């Protein structure tokens, strides 16, 4: 599988994180990044350190909230959970990515050149 | 396992230096790192392999700093501004303590030492401070009170003793203290302090030099002025000593960047205050050029008194602005790059030539006195109060001395820091930004 470009990785980080949180209900950094790797089959190459600024930005924008908890192993972990605004944002992102994906699908499924001149 | 903990501690210390990563973010990263290490260990890696693998996943300190800065672009500045304010506050407090010490010394001195005129051999006689008060005309001061000299000597001795005694007691027990005095032996400190303060007092007897008598301070208020002048320059000396110490600690500063921010803050404030003073002086000059009567009636009469400083003092102020802002620039450059512009040999040169630099610092003032004497061909105290040049100098220096501007700068800095923190708390609007270069 081809590696996704840096720009696209950055652009897709928000919907990916929000959607993972929507699916799991509550999660922490390491688990989220493992999910991303697994789902993309390694095509989405994130450095782990890149995830947290995304999470912090989402939290600051009021889409998710966080709480420190003890994990099963007794280690302190910061767990993130989706807020109402985050759920709405997922819908918005779905629509946006759907539009992009739909447009590309149409072009590519037809097997033609994106534009002919 | 102990090895692993040591490695994690070292990693944490390295990450903590990144300016955009706060305590909580670091805690979260550490938790992540431990998870990653556990996962590597489960895969059968050795401790070292697991640690190295986890570090590679998390990213280097620089990478993390780059990523976090995208989200917290102002956080580093909030931190820096707070350190800058702390630096300014810390030095100000230390200086305030020296003022209090001066006043206490004076109180004690005034009680125990009589007001005795001092007769010195002619070649080393100087003139004491002269002060102009509009309502009283110009004072000529006739005696140096013994307690003033005693106070100065006592303070010098106490400082030197404290350093020697402190160094002896603490050496070997407190590593930071050893480092503080690493560049100089106790004896060298002593010599440095005595000579430098001697130069200050010598260069700053606040009037012209005369050989026929040692004029003096008449009363407590005037002696305070004398002390004030001394204290002001002691302050500058502290500044220089402080910066030399900082420069000798460059290695440490590279590791703890906040220290250099503290210095930068202090230099900026002092430099700007001096600059503001000089600007005020120029404005005063302009007012006087337009209307001497207005200036005399509205500016001079409202100020409690003027020192007659030499032109050289004015030149010295210009030098001090340059030096302070230059040091600030130097500090900023170190803070941004994390290293000195050149090798540490520069630093050692600076330390070794501290005395030389001190002389350069005060030379303009000393020269100013000489030039004034030669050009006027009369003692300063006999200058008429309405002599335009004297009035201009007096006004300039009165403005230049307005340390009351300092809190204003501190307030501006505090408001700026507050605003940055407020923005961090609130978060910026939009939420549309994506992580991109």
C-alpha cells in the first residue's frame, strides 16, 4: 500500500481521531495511534508525537474532552472522549470527505483523464 | 529496570527543555512512551531496543517541539515573558535590598559616627555632591560625614566577608555554589569587588574634581543623595557582575534556557528605561529651546532637585543604553540559538577583562568631568542656574533617572503575558486549521 503524503496525513488527522473516539467511546493517545496504524495498514505514517497536538487542538476547540485516569496497569493515562460539538464535526467531515471522495471516484472509475484539453 | 528509568528520566529532562511542551503534555508523552516501551518488550525486544524503538516512534525533542508549537505558538512566549518578568523582579528585589541595607547602614552610622570634616592630603581631595534647588539656589557642600564613608566601607567589608565566609562554608556541599564561584577564587572576588566599587565611587563623586578641599554632605537627605548616586552605580555594577556570571554559566544556560530569558528581560527593561530617559531628556531640551521660561517654570520647579551632572554622564547614559540593549540582544540570540554566538573563549575573555570593561563603562563619565572642567574653566557649583547648558543637562538627566518608568514596562509585559495565557485558555476560534507545514 502506498504511503500517504504528509499533507494528506495532516488533513485527515482530525476526522480520523474524532471517528476513532466516536467508535471507542473513550481512548488514549497510544491506543488511538495504534488504531490509525492498524486501520490504514501502515499507510498513514504518524509519528506518535504528532497525535497529541491534534488531540490538544480538538480539545481546545471544544470537540473532545479529557480526563486523567489510572489504567489497568496502574499507569496514569489521559483519556479523551467526544463532546457534542465533536459529533457534529464528524458529520461535517463526513460530508466534506464524501464530496472529495465521490468526485475522485467518479473521475477515476470512468478511467478517463481528470481533464482533457 | 533501573537503567530504563534512568533513560526515561534523561528523556524527560530533554523534552522538558522544549518551550512549547508544558508539564501536562510531558506527563502525557511519558505515559505514551511507557506504553510504547511495553509494547516493544512484549514483542521480545531487549530493554535498550524497546526504549530506542519507542523513542523513534514518539519523535525527537525537536520534532515534538515543532508539532506542539503549531498548536501552542504563543505558549513559548508566555513562558519566556514570565521568565523575563521574573528576572526583572528578581534583580529589582535584590537591588531594593541593597537600598534598604544602605539606609540601615546610614541610620546606624549617623548614630555612632559624628559629623567630622575630613582633611585629606591635597592630591586626593575631591568635591562632594552639589545640588540645585530652585528655592535655595545651589548648595556647596563642605564636609564629608564620616558615617557616609564608614557605611560604604562597612558594606564593602560585609559583602566581601559574606562571600569569603559563605564560600568556605558551602564549598563542596552545594554544587550550585561551587559553580557560581568557579571562575574566581574567593580572593579574586574580594579584589574584584573592592576595585570595582572603588572605581564607581571614584568616577561618580557627582561633581567636578577640585583639589583645594573635600566638600561634603551637609545633612541626612543630602547624604542619601550621595548614597543614591553610589547605589545607582552599584546597581549597574551588579548588572555587569550578574551578566558575567551568566556568561560563565553558558553551558548551564544552554540547558536551562529560562535563565537567559531572565537576563534578557532585565536587560531589555533597563535598556528601555534608559532609552526612555534619554528620549525624555531630548524632549526637555526641545521644550527649553522653544521656551526657556516655560521649561523653568513648569518642569524644573516641579522636580525636587537637580544634580549637576557632567556632559560625560549623559554620554555614559547613551553607552549604558547601548550596552543594555546589546546585552539583551546577546541574551536573545543565545536564547533562540541555544548557544553563544562564538566559542566560550569569548566568555572567558569577558570575565578576565571584567575590570577593563568596568573602566570602559565609566570612562565616559570620568572624561565628561574632565571635559566639563576644561571647557568651563570653573567649578561646576559656580555655574548660574539659568546657564542653558546646565539646565539642559539637568533636565536630560532628571528624565534619564526616572526609574518610575520601569513599572510601566513591567505592566506592559505582564499584560502581554496575561493576554497570551488568556488566548491559550480560550483557544482560538475557527478550529479549521489543519496540521500542516
